[in-house]
C-alpha cells in the first residue's frame, strides 16, 4: 500500500505543468523555489530567458539581464601603399 502512495506522488510531480514567470523588477533576489524554472526577465523592450540553477540562488535578477549594447571596436587595416624613405 505504501509503495503505491509513493508512486502516485512521483507521478503527480511529472504531470504538473510549470508556470511561466515574468519578472519586471530586477532588484528581486532569486529564491530556491524557482530552481529548474525558466524565467523571463524584462529588459525594457524585450524579455530574456533565464534557466535557474543552484548557482544562481541568492543573486539578483538584474545581474543576468544586461540592458546596454556591448561596444565593438573595428580595427582599421594599415594601407600597404605607405610612403617609405
């Protein structure tokens, strides 16, 4: 009898659908409750998906959603027809 109860509980966990969470406040702390969930963090014009694992617990959501575009510098090629003395 006890074995059937444990099997039923393990099957219930697999049937439960995980909710989608949308985070607007990036100063909130990631809790253990969200382990294994994929969370959408609002960046101002779009959402960034973040999969929560045990290493992210305790950090704030803002650490993982960068809002600024990274700077890229393009090096100019040196001309081969330079004047030599």
